[in-house]
C-alpha cells in the first residue's frame, strides 16, 4: 500500500488529537477515529515518541531531544549524549517551539507587486520566477547572484556554494550579528589560528570575566553554566573548604556579574586597561608559569604602562581590586580569564593572562582539527553589501539572517538591498528584511528540515526534522537545490538537502565501511542526534611578536557611553517573535515585553531623568528612545540598553515593542559615545515583581564561606508530632520532594520556559502582566541585598510550589479541589475548582495562578499543547504539581512491567532543563535517592523557605554561597 | 419574598442548565452512533472468537486501545480465507470520504480533564466487557454503561486501586 | 406639672392603626421614580455581572496577590448590617426592652434584605459560579462532599441558616398586622394580605400560640446573632495571612456588625419616619436608644482596634508588625485613618444627649459609621493580602468599574427591596405598639419635651 496514505491519516489523527487538546476542559474530544492504513511500527498512538536533533537557536549548537505526540512536537529537552548541552537546554532553545508554531509564519510564497503589495502565488510560479531571474543574472555575468544568511552548518554551506556555483557566483555571506570577531583576530595574533578557544571553567580555581556574559549569551551558555556551577561548588583546597573565586569587570551587573564574587564596575572600554593591569600584577609578582614560554623582561616592558595605581587613576577602578584579581589569578591552581566585545586588546590581554599562568591547554584550549571559520569576516560582509550597492548583484537570496534589523546604519543594509534587482527572502516569520524582498518564500523551521552543525572539533550535531511541516513551506536548502538543478551547466550531486546531509554524514562513517555498516552508522547518528568524539587539545605556540597593547587613553573618556548587550532571551532579536521569551522576566531587571535604558542614579540626577521617563539616546548615527531604569547596577558612565527589541515587523509579538540599539551603533561595536536627554514623556516598565527587598524574611538565603567552614547551622528536622493536630499523612509508597541548590542557580530561567512548554501555561501579554495576571508556575525570585558587602550581589532562586506537608492552601478549599495527594503533593483538581481563590490568599509563597480569562493560543500555537495536561478554562486556579503527569506515566509504566520505580526515572520539566543542574527531584522516603543524598551532603546549607510558618515544604533549598566583600 | 428568591433560583437554574447543556452532554453514552461500514463485533469477537487485543493491539501498551489498521482487516479478508475483500473495501466505494481510509465514529468519549489509560487496566486483569459491555454479542457497538466518575470510583474502591484525584485528573 | 401627673390618653389604638395603615396607601409618583431608579442600577449591575461570568474574573481589578477585595468586603459588610435586626427583634425581645416595639419591624426587614444582598456576593466573586452548589453536601454519583474544614463551607451553612430564620421570624411577626391590614384593604392587596395572614382571626387560642411560638423563635434566633458573624470572621482568622490570623476576630467582627447594623437602622428610620409621617410612632426616644447602642458598640470596636494593634506589637512578630505598619502608614494608610475617624472618633459625640435626639446629626453620624465600617472590612481584606509573606509579590489593587457598579447595584437592590416592603407591608408593628402603648405615650411626651 502506498506509504503516503498512512502519513496522511497519520496527520489527520494528529489534527484530531491536537483539536482535542486545544479546547478548554468542558469541550468534547475529537469525534472521529481514523486508523492507520499501514501502522508505523515506530509510533504507538497515545504514547510519545522521541527524536534526537540539534538546536538551531544560537551558534552553540546543543543537542536536543524532541517529544512528539501524534505527530506534533510538544516539548524540547537536552540530549544527554551531547557533550555541549549534556542533557540541558536553555530558555531560548525551548522557545524554538514557538518559532515553529508561530501564527505569523509565512504560509505561502508571496510576490511583491508594484506599490509594494504582496500577492500570493503558487510554489511552481515562485520557482519559475526564481530560476528565471537567476538564469538572467547568470547570463549577465559572473558573480551576479549572492547569498546572505546565517551560518547553518557544513552541509548547508555546501548546498549554498553549489547553488551559487550553478549560477556562476561565489558571493556567499554567512552573517552572524553578534559574531565575536575581535576574539578571532586576537587568537590569530597570539596563536596563529582563527577558531575560538574552548573554556573549562570547572578546571579553574579563579575566574575573571571582562564584560563576558558567559552565563547568558556567551559562546556556549548551557555548557558554561554547568561548568560554573561545578566551579562554585564547595571543594576542599589546601585543606580548606572553598569555592571558585570569580570577578566580573564591566559596566553593567549582568546575570554573570551577579553570580560572581565581585562585580567591579568599569567605564565601558576600560576593561582592556584593567586586564593588562592584572597582567602587570602577575609580572610584578613573578607569577608567570615557567611552561608559558614567555620572556619576563619582554613582558615587563609590555605591561609597563599598566601599573595598577596608574590604571586605577585613569579608569577609576580601585587599585586594590586589581591587585586582588592579580593575586587570586596568579596564586590559583588553574585560572581562566574570559573577554567579550570588539576590543581586540582586551581579548589579547585575556589570552595572555591564561597563557602566562600556564592555563593554555588547561582551562583554555584550542582543539585539534578546527574547521574553516563558519562566519564571513566583517570586512567581507561590508564588501558584499558594497557590491550590492554598486549594482554588481542582480539576485540576492536571504535566509536565516535579518541584516536590515541587525546591521548598524553605517552598513547601509536597506539601501544595499534596494539596489539589488531581485531580493529573494526565505524564512519563517517575515521580518524587516522580508519587507525589502520582492519574492518571499516560506522556508522550513530548523525543526522541520534536515541540517547539521559542527560547533567545535569532535562534536558534529545532526539536525533531523522532528515533525511534518506545519505550513506549506520547503527547506531553504531544497529551494536552492531545486533552483540549481534548473541551471544550464548544473551538476548538483544531491536531489535534496536530506541527500546532502546524508552524504555529508556517510563521509564521516568509519573509512571503508561496508554499505551495511554505513546504514548502521546512519541509523546510529540519527538515534543519538550526532557524532561525538573526543577531540584532543592542540598545543599552540604563543607568539607575542605582533602583540599590541591598548593605548593608555582608552576608556577614560568622561562622557557618557552607550552600551548595548545581547538580551538573555531575545539574543540579537531572533527571540522577539516568541511570546514565552517576551514574557519571562529578564533575570536581573525582571522586566518583560519592553526594552529599557539602565542608568545610574547619579547620572539620572545629573541629566534630570525620572523613573520610566523616555530617554532620547542620540549618536552620530541616529537616535532611539527607551524608558529609564534607574539602578545602581550600572557604571555611572554608561547607559545600557538590551538588544533584540525594536522590531517593526517580525510578527505580532515582536513588532513595535521597545527600541533597537543597532540604529545608533557604529559597525562592529556594541558601545559608542552618546548624548542622552529626558523627553518628558514616559512609558512604565512592566515587571511581575513586587518589592526587591526581602525585608529580612527567609525566602532566598545565603551564607558566607566562613559560616560554611564553621558548618553553618544545620537544618532542624521537620516539626515533630506534638505540632500535628491531625494524624500525620502516612505516605506508604512515595513522598515526592526536591532539592534546589541556590548556589548553582544562575537565574537563567530555563526552568520557567520548560514549565511553560510542559504544562500548557498561557502567555498573557504586557497589559495583563501589568495587571498581575502572569501565569508562570515557576519563577525566578530576585532580591537586592540590604547589606551589599555581606551578601551575594543578587539573591536569585527558583520559586515554585513547595508542596508543603502542612499546606495552607488545602484546608481552606471548600470543595477539595486543592488537596493532599497520597504521595505528598499539593494536588490541584482543575475540574473540581470553583474558583474561590482562598488557596492563593492563604499561600505564603504566592505560587498559585488563577485563570482570569479563557486562555488563548492563536493557531497553530495550540499544536504545541501537551495532551497529558488539562487545558484550564477561565475561573480555575492552577499550580505546579512537580509535573504530576510525568509522575503518573512513570508509575504506570513501572507497574505495567511489574517493577519498582527507579530513582531518577521521573524528571520534572524544570529539573530536566536546568543547565546548572540546580534542581534534583526524588523520593523523600528513599534515603538513598540522589535528591536526599544531595540534602545530606550539604547539610550545612539546607534551609526551608519561610520555615517559621511550619508549612514543612517538600523542597529543601541549599543556601547560596558568597565571599564577604574585601576578603580573599 | 419572591422578589428575592425567584432571581436567585433563576440564576441557579440557568447556570445549572448551561452546565448540563455544554459540559455533560458530549460524553453521555451515545446510542445513535452508526459506523461507516456495517462492521459486526458479534461475528468477529463472538462467532469467530477473535480476542479483543488482536485488533485493539495498543490497549496493553498505551493510553488508548487503538483502532486496528486497515492492514489488519486485509490480513484476513484479503487472503481470501474469509469473506473476501468486499466488506473492507465497501467504505472506499463511498465517495464521501478519501480512499483507503475508514473514518470510524467515536462511541466512547472522555472530557479533556479525565486522563484514562487502558494499559494499567489491562495489566490489572480487567475484562474489556467490564466497561464496554458484551461487545462480542453486539453487531453495532453501543455503550451499555455510562462511563462517569461514579462508575470509575466504585470499581477502584472495590479493587483497592488508587483513589487519588490526580491519578486521573491532571 | 399637672400635665406631668395625669396619664396621657393619646395616641389611641385607632391612632396607631391609622398611622401605620396610612403609610400603606397607594404610593405616589415620587415613590415609583425612586423604585425605578434603584432597579435600573440593579439592572446595570446584573449586565456587568453577566459579562463577568462570560469573560471571566479578569474584568475585575483583582490580581496577584489580592485575590479578594470589594466583593468580599461587600459580603462581610452586608452580613454585618443584617445583625442588628435580629439583635433588636430577638435579644431585646427576650429582655423585654420597651423601646424596640416601634423599630424592630424595620430592623428585621433590613436584616432579611441585607442577608439576601450579602448572599449574592459569594456567588458573584466565584470563578465558576455555576458550580456554587458544590459547596453544599448533597448525594452525588461521584461520592464527593464539601470540605468541612473550610471556613467557606461553614459560611454557606451559617448564612443560609440565618437567611431562613430571619425570614421566618419576620413573617411570623407580620401575621397579626397583615391580618389587620387585610381588613382595611381592597383589590389585589386584600388577596395578598389574606395569603400572608394565613387565616389569622385573632382568637385567644391563636394569640396564645402566636406568643409562645414567637418567644421560641426569638430564642432560636438569638445564638445566630453571635454565630453568623463569628463564622464570617473565621474566613479570615482561619487563614495564616498576617493581618487576618488573629483570635480576636470573632468578637471584634460581631461588635462591628452590630455597630454598623444599628447605624444602618438609623440611616433608614430617620428619613423614613419623616417621609412616611410616623414621627409620633417612632419617636426621638426610640432613636435615642438606638444611638446609645451605636455609642456602646463604637467603644467596643475602638477597644478591639486597640487590642489588635497591641497584640501585634506585644507578639514581637516582625512580619505581622510590618503588615500593620503598612496598614497605618503605607500607601493605603488613609483608608485606616478614615476608618478610625468614622468608627472611633465621630460616634463619641453621641455622649451628648442633645445630639442623640438631633435627627439630622444622628443621620449624618450613622452614614459616617457605615462608610467607616465598609472601609474597615476593605482594609482588612485587600490591605492584608497586599502585604503578604512574600515581598516579591506585593502589589496594590485598584477596583474596576465592574466591581464599583456591582457594589452600587447591591445598595440599590437593598434600598429598592426595602422601599417596596415599607410601602406594601406594615413597617411598624401595630400589635406590639398597642401592647406597649403606655410607654409609647410617655415616649411621645419625652420626645416633644426634648426634641427640637
């Protein structure tokens, strides 16, 4: 029987099932049952199936595992086999689902007629149009066709080159807006190679970050967050219990800065000075490793200008801080310095610090067999744009990049595209660049297409489609190959991008493997989601020959500097079309659905700017406006605005939100001198957070290293019998509990995104967040310390239902909708709830959420809904139940094959997502469970939130750890 | 007096009726379900003693019991042993629906907030008939029991199965 | 002097009948306009409520963490109003207090309609009102019963019981009077009264049974005065929220309830006796007695405030103290001080006998008391929810137009029903006035000598 038919009925089933899941509680399920014609032995209806693939949301390329229900992917999780993500995944990765199911995705090919009006055309017409223009361009001469887009892996690169080759061109431009080119140049200068080094924070004892937000948006946030958690975990060194020592030098207290021991505010651009000054300390103290192969005298002269006192005098960074950094770095058994930004001198300094202390090849290493640089250099990008402007290009094909949005004015992206005769845009949600295109083609979302990644030597990620296309789109690769095949002198080795990827991968199979072996290999990599081998670190020789130090004048200007940074969720703006990423509060500022201008109180006072007042930021390139966020977490000399907002297209969720900093930046840099003035108008910044002051209550607790060394005060056991008015609950089988390590938690909010995806949480939008109707079951509670010197920089901890043993919410519910389950959870029966809201009134943690309206998921976002979780209607209270549906499934499966539940078999969404592995879930009846052992191993750090209320939470938190400021 | 109670009564009545109308109806037993092809469970399960799970094969492994794939029908009918292919293909001559596809009508429906799993019940040794009635004697399957919460709870109580609300409602 | 010695002979039984029955003449235009006004407001509220049910509670100003606000405030307020009725009619009856005779009918009527109004609010505030009946125990196929540990279930019982009893009590007391009215009425009214009179003939046996039954009812109603509002107060006291979790709540709420209730009786009676021309049935002497109760309960309430604050300070519970600090000096402090002004300070002027018989002054004071008591409930409910245990979830609440109009509607509903009753049923008990006619006559003399 033809296989296509089974797929059709398959999809029908999918549609039916999704319809069933999408409607609120009181609606009938699907009426029709359509069986397979031929059953697919890999699919068991009603049970999820899993596909390994690779995340395409940022260049890090973590492995993912997609949970697919009746043909719809419902959640994404990390792939444990992949060494980068190692089973975890960030918020951005999870929100890829909302890119896939985005209601504003282009559904059909569109042609822009005169007057800029878009008209729907058929795929055949579109392809014909495309090939005609390409043919004409090819006739007109060499290199009159160009490709402009994001790097999307080796296979895609090959396809692109083949496609352009077929039309006699080699104008491929792989453009990443936030490419860290200065770091590559620095690496070339010092080590003679352009690939970026790999960091091993967990191998270090001291870390200095020079404005590198490695926990949010660095080269590989998930991996580094995991390493950082390990770095900060209490260890015994030199006979003393201690944790990693970390510094952050930069203008703004980012999340990374907040998690470091010291945030050392510095003028934007002064980081390099400080870094070289730290090196000066090392040299002065003779803390240069022998094996570094550096000549001490040469070094001494090199750093002569950066004596801490002088630098401190120039930059205002206290000299003792610099000395402290130097001491901690030089003495450390393993240290790592990281940098980011466009300042090459800064990267050189960071590399030098690592090299000089003999950490090259230990905490910072270059791997053997680095491939060609995936990204086009800035100069070549400029050249490409210039070529367009000069009319050297007739057809440009754009995919995966949004130059009109992400290119600073000086690169004149829009103007360049206007000069191109025929602009073809392939993508999902039409963005600013699509508005310039004459032909718009709906391309597959990465989760629908075949692709691969090579994030680093030894790691090859295979991106296989995890479901049928949602729209009538085609893979960008297929579109190009189809066009290429029609070219006169075309000799394309592959039919489709699937072929291309397969060919690419079969080449990776063991040499001379038989056909069967190859097939087996192909099956294996598809199952594991990639090919993971151990890449040897490569010995690189350091040459300081062409080493240039920063002019001592740098970063010492007294004027205001504008600094833009990559938003942890929106990144360079590609996240803005995903409501989850808009609605999850940015961890440090807790602001949603807007962009803000963070400004220091003194500066604000000087400029006479009030809270929430729109600041006009003007540079030679233009001006933007953003509401003032007055906070002490920014250097007085800087005004900081996140990237990612300010779209004027890109779907209903992104357009007309906030401002786009790129509009006022110069090419290749994220900071620039700025003149700021208040406009008198204001726009309130919206945040679900109430007070930032903990008022001395035990919500997020921290302890100093000394307290830890003296054993802290161990957690008192749960209240004994005399407290019980009612007989205690028996818990014959299980008593579910959690251990959450606040010290590991970075605040990255991956858990929040995971909860949104797993539990069908609706997003509500800016206005409703303002009205206190945000629906997140788990959130990052953020507080500012009262005593800045004797506390962590920020209190950050996940707040979710504590599943109390004495739950205040339970006795007050008149109908038992909120009740105590036999396994110790505070169950919530949605269909029994009448909506008195008494439970939330009585909940001290305020973790219950009420459905104020009927939740809405504009189609096809509803296809993402998890069929295992009831979709709640209006007037119903809802809450976290440790992912009860996962618990139920695990128990049923265990019972079905007559075995006991294994520890770690159940993983709630939040615990599974956490990159820092801060959350452990398990059975409190089983003393040997990983969760209970984690409690016992850290007995001194155990605490319960609001313990004095005797609610006896099932979640034990482990206190955050900090160093008393001014102590080594 | 009446001026107070009549409005109250009215409100209660109206809301009550609305609830019944919009929430309960859909999953009351539906006696009127007619299938696209005159498939007889009596002949298959009764006369020919085909075990339920021969066709509803997912029941022991999954949430839903599953409707046999057309391949399964053809397995017997196509081989010319029994009946011939006509009984199966009859539906496909009906041009109202796409070829090679049997669009069965649901007999049993549960609301979205009830998460029922077949597999644990099969593993607990519950006979299909216990909920679905003596299907093997029915030509056209009609529900004989009203599957409501009381029905579930009674059985769960007798068999000491879980009475935790969240086992079915989450 | 001489006048003082001889027994006054007016008013006679006939005067009383005439006085009361004249009230029940067919009402004029102004009356109907008033009724129409009230019920059009009710209609607006009903429309808004329908919308709220259709769209969800999002149309209100409720939010994290303030899940209860104006609706529950109104509930508590109206239940409170309901109290004085039973107090005056039942408890004072058992104490054989003389002055109650003229005012208790009005008070009881007020009670009935106040409870009826209060009963609406739990329904209005519910997320899924159509499932309200789940709060009551009834046999069902699911084997589910309400949670008897939940104060809300206690509420359901307390309020419904109270509604039933006060209704029975009122209509029983009415019997002899409607029978009386039946004699003088024609047309549909005659039928209407004859139905309500339950064939009352006024025979000795009937009077005998009536008296006994009335006594028993009074005994039955008395404990309710205490119980109902105690239960209502436990809605809050049983929760552990700072500002709610306090053992003083039951007596404190009962006192407050009587306070606001009696004040409301005054608010209604004073204009009524003027418009309905029953000054010589409801005399300044009666009102004066009511004023004394207001004064007393005001002192009790003030004492409760003091004790509550003292305990917070004395307990040394930091969190509780922060909550109260917010209540006094927070952004919503003005509500607290308005409440203190209306409930503790203004009523103090009632110590002056001259004020106590100055109708205008009394009326204004009683209005202030009502405002003050409403704010008290609002401050306790919304204020405490705002300053909860978790500062990260502190947010302020602002009411939406829906809530405001439904509140206004509830007042209109109450006044409308009361006005209808006052015009179509004897709002002053002829029977009891006749029983205590001697006191009435003296009262009138006192009244005429004191009141200006």
